C-alpha cells in the first residue's frame, strides 16, 4: 500500500550511489512528513536534470548527526567528510531508508516534465504529488509493470 508520493532532489553522485546499491538511505537536515511505504521519486539534479528512480520508504530515523552516523554509517553511502559537511551546524537530522529502488526508464527529463506540467520546478526540500496529478501519471508510466 502506498503512503503517498513525493519528489526530492538529489545530487548526481548520490543518485548514482543509490542506483548502484551503495547508498541505502537519503540524508536530510529536516525530516519530511512521510511514512513508511511512501514512494519517493528521485530527481537527479543538473546537469542530468531527470527523474531517474523511485524508492519506497522502509523507515525514517531521526536524531543528532552523531547518533545517525554512529548507528548507520555503513548504510549511508557517504564519506565522513561528506556527512560532516552536509550536517555542519545542524543539531538534528534524519536518514530515510529505502525498502526498494526501482529504475525509471527511460528517465523523465526536466524538459519533458515541464512540457506536460506547467510551472513544474524541482523541489528544494520535497514536493508532495497528488494522486491523479499529471506529473505522477507521467512518472508512474515509466516504471516497469506499473500502470498510470
């Protein structure tokens, strides 16, 4: 059962690590209001500028950056330097762990999204997708075996 759908923006190097199975969680300074089972559409930032995959949330862990690193460093898919730089001056953070990772193939380029969804902008934090929305129909149409 889906718990809704959101889009998040991820730097290309981290999206590649997710796709390769080397990164099992996405880090955020603030926890989005989502639940396990939520589908998260990964927008790979420019220069790629494409919806490249969809993950299903397994669980969300919140705490101090030190707590998150101490408990989960092997699954985060980032170096200590990357982790420390991201959470600099943050007292709390979260790790969104994935249950599944699905390819969106072919990927949905930003130009294609904008041609079908007027005013679409990649989210800074996240964007909730409404059931039946044109962008959600477009994204779902690219999943293997999925119905829009």
